[in-house]
C-alpha cells in the first residue's frame, strides 16, 4: 500500500481491498510449525548424543526463522491488495520486488479458487487468475470463501461480456 | 460429419523404425554383453529382439487402429487416439494457429510426412497425425486451412508466391558471427583438451559420444538450412531443415509480436534476425528454438518487408519513442542509451540492448496483461519496469527502468490502446471479412 508504484494506479473511486487479516495468523501458524520442527530436531539431536553446539545451532536457526519471519509475514500480507476497476482487475503485491498486475476482464481465461488444509481451517481460499500468457501471474490469496466466490462470479461474468479472441 | 479417416497403414513400421534401432543398441550394450558369454546367450538375445519388435509393432498397430480423424457437423476437426487412455479431441478450427508438415528423417526416406495441428488454448492444444503420404498431408492441410478460413473445404490449395530463400552461405556466416558460437568453440576446445589431459586420447572418444557443445550450432544450422518463405492466402509459409524438413504456416492476424535481433558482429553486415510469437503455439521440444524463427538472417530491408507482411499496415519505424529518465544510467550503465518505448494505435515498441540490439513490436490486441514491477535496485532511483505479458513464445516484451511517472503513463496508454484494439479485433475466420466474423 505504501509503495510509490501503487500511486500510479490510484484512480478516483477505486476501492483497494486488502486480504483477510486471518491470513497473517494462518501463515504465522505455518511458520511456527516450521520453527517447532527445528526445535524438535534439535532436541532429538541432543538426546541422540550429537555435539551440543550442533543441536544449539539448529535450535537457534529455528528461533531465527520465527523471529525474522513473524513481522515479515505481516508486512507481506498487508502489502497485498486488489481493486476491481471498470475494465480490469489490478493486483498488487510484494515488498522488495513490488509488482502490480493489470488484467483486462476480456483477457481472463479461467479463474481458479483453491485452498490448502491450513487455509481451509481458517476459512480462507485463494483466487488465481489465468490468461493466455503464462507470465501474467496474478493471485489473490487469503480471501474469505464468500468474497472469493463472489469475486470469481463477477470476474467470470465480466470476462464473458468482454471476451476477446487470442 | 465426414467419415472417419485413418493415417497410412505403414505408420506402425515407420514409427517403430524411428525409435527401435536406438533402443536395441542400448539394450545390446547393457544387457547383451554379459549374455553373450552364457551358453545359448545368442539365442536368448535373438529371441528377446524378436519379442521386442513384435511387442513394439503390436502396440503401434493398435494405436494406428485407434487413431482416426474427421470433421464434425460444426466443421471442426476431431481426433481420436490412445490405446490405454483413450481420448477424443475437438480442435476448434476458428481458433486454428498453425498447421505444420514435418518430415522426420526416417519418414522422409519412406516418403511420408506428419501433420501437426495447433489451436489456441492453454496447455496441450495440438494434434499430431502421423504418418500420411506427402500428398495426403498436403491435401489435408489445405482442407483444414480452407475450413478454418471459412471457405468451402474443397477450395483446393491456395496459390503460393515464393518470397525469399536464405542463402546457405549467409546462414553459416551469421551463425559463426555470434558471441554464443565463439563461446561454444572455446568450450568445446576446453572440454576436449581437459579430457585428453585427464584420460588420454580415449577421452576424446567420450567427448564425442557425450556431444560437443558446438553441436548446438550445427543443430541450428541443420534446422534452419534452406529457409524458404512464401506467401499464400492462408498465411506466410515457412519451410526449412536439412535432415528433417519443417513446414509452418503462420495465418495472418495471429501474430502477437515480432522481435528484431542484431548481434554485435552482424551490424557491419546490416543483418537482422526475426523471431515471432504466434498465439497458442506451445513451446515444444525443439532444442535450438527454431520454431519461433521467422527469418534466420537477412539484410534489414528484406526483414522490414517480411515484417510488413506479418503485421500489415504497421509502420514500426514511425512510432514515436520515448527514453527513460536520466536515473537509468545508474541502473543500466551499458545499455541505457538504447532503451526506448513507444506506442501507436496498432503496436507497442520496445528497444533495448547494447551488444545485441533487440526491438520488439507487439500487437496491442494480443497483450494479455500489463505488469508494473519495481525491484530493490530500481526503488531508490525512482524507476520501474513495465512488462507486456504475451502468450508463451520466444518474444518477451518489456520497457525496463523508466521513471515512475513515465511507467505509469506508459501503462495507462497501453491499457487504453489494448482496450480499443481488442474491441476492433476480427481475426477469427479472417477470409469472411468483417460481416461474417
């Protein structure tokens, strides 16, 4: 949101939607599972008689993942956003590599809605847009199932209306 | 619905003879050698070979029996295939991209050809019909092209007007005059010398078996040999190949983008190579990437003429170009002078590259989406890159490292032009004219 690149696409009347804050929780849970896995490995190593410094290194690694990843996930999820404009959908994402994809509705070939097990537990799904170009790469993760379903239907309807040949 | 047709009955034999010799050799070397010492070893080997051939022939015969094609009531091509996993594929001819006739070496010896039909679509959207006699393949191609153009299917072959042949000498010289080739020669020498030093002269043998890097250049030469361009009402017809002849037809109005490439050493000769991206043409197994070559090498003037045929009415030279803000010098100190962007009503133009100069001309009506990116090296300089997303192919088009305001302006212009171009696009069933589309 804060990026200067985004200003380029701020047109009057656009409503810029953010992702569900629950996605932050879901992603942090996955991160913590990773960190815990590291700690478990460290504990097993210590019990199995590996040198203490080695087990310590693994444990510190796990903690580092947690400490660095925690705020990073927050920023990354908050950096994501999308806006439905009159003729196209705009999706922005990324912190270091900021990118904004503009997909005209007429170019949409298919809209995938999918969810992994953890996302599902939080009631989240992600929407992936496909055009004939493999490089389009426009995905909106972490929407509530209802929002995602509505979005997909709207996109499909507009795509149908404005569909163009290749 | 027309009646079901089959490929030629000789197909199983041709197919088996394309892969079996290699398979047999490998098996002989790995399993055969230890067997030879055994009593009755030779009998086992011969028995095994006969069995292998019988199984291969049997399988190919079944798949030949299964492979059938016909035109359905909508005039679209249906292809039924597969022995274990059977499938029937409908190729919507209004979305036809190309019809290629290929003649692999073995098939060519027998006088047969394979037909490859591509339609636009994500993923696997092609059908291979192998093998037909050369006559049948030509007739079928004409029928498919005529049907897709909305003509009667018995319209016959569209008359062809030869345009140009790339001289073998030019092709050879142009391939040698590339930095890549110089690098490959050095690499080849390095590999050869180092293997001789480590394992003696037998090392050289291994190098040749493993394939020399320079072979890539020979492959490219063999594939682009005798490159012929002809104009027919179906589109531009390209033919090339030394060992395996390929024939491609590029229907008009299916061209997404054309790229002009000028390597450093070609500039004195004024040579250009053209690449083309055609919508829906999936990138396939060809190693040297020759499938996207529109013209391997030619003087600039010839290239411009050919360009005028694939993108009629476009004057890419007249497009007004804008240059990035001066901060670009710090992002791209070498090529900054050659970075430029421009659009007119029909096309977007991108230029870049200092050593190898590249210019992409992109049809607005074929751009799928626009992407604005800013990396960590661009941010402090206030730069951003605009990408024009195209269907898969050789040409990638982007306007690198423009000032933020410029990039935003370019994006807005491009989106506007894309919308207008899409609305007026009528390239489907191109021969029927605007009313029938």
